[in-house]
C-alpha cells in the first residue's frame, strides 16, 4: 500500500515482551514483528490465533494510574503501548503501519478475562479487557518506541 493512502494516528510509547504468558511484559524499546506470528521472543506469538499482538493506549494506563496504581506500559501484558490513538475507534479489519514495513490488521476489541488478574484484584477493575485491541501481523518488520502509527485509508 502507498504511503499517500495513510494518515498518522498516533505513536508507539513502548514495545513490550515477555518470555512466559501470564506475566507483565517489559519495555524492550524495539521488537521484531514476524508475519502471521507476532513478536519474535514473545510468549504470545502464535500463528494459530488472530490475537498475535496486543495494543493498549497510554491514555487507558493513565486511568489506572489515576486510581493510585503504580502501573505503566507492559503491566497489562500488552505488546504495544500507544499514545494519541483511540484504539476502540479502529474498526475490525483496519490496517495500520508501524515503522518502515510492519503492517497489522485489527482483529478484536477487548477480551474476556477468565480469571481476574493481579491488577483487577488490586483495583477492582482492569482496562485491558475493555480498552485493549488485538491484531494479526500482515507484514513483519522492526518497530521501536517513538515510531509513528499510520492508518491506511481508501
């Protein structure tokens, strides 16, 4: 797709990975997205699911900070913390580009939590199930903190 058919919608604040599922992710500063898999070296990478990469807005994380929680990017097990993007306004099927080549397709809004996470138990609520989104990787590439997020337009 051509860059002239894109609109800047936000930026990447953190690229977060973890070796195991069920744990907070740590900001790595950069990460390699693999087509139809997710992030290299991340526990949630999987070619058999449409939830290969998760995104959560810093604006959502800030809501939890305002409740007195000491949380930041990666603490909700999201892969990419964004700024300036209203993630839930991106319809399913929307394609976004991050960095020079990485292209993602939005596949799901929110998720069902089967067991309350530590944040939910502490605060009585958690933003990832209602404000996070999931994507599959259409085209791989390296992304880094500070990269612009572009939305493809018709």
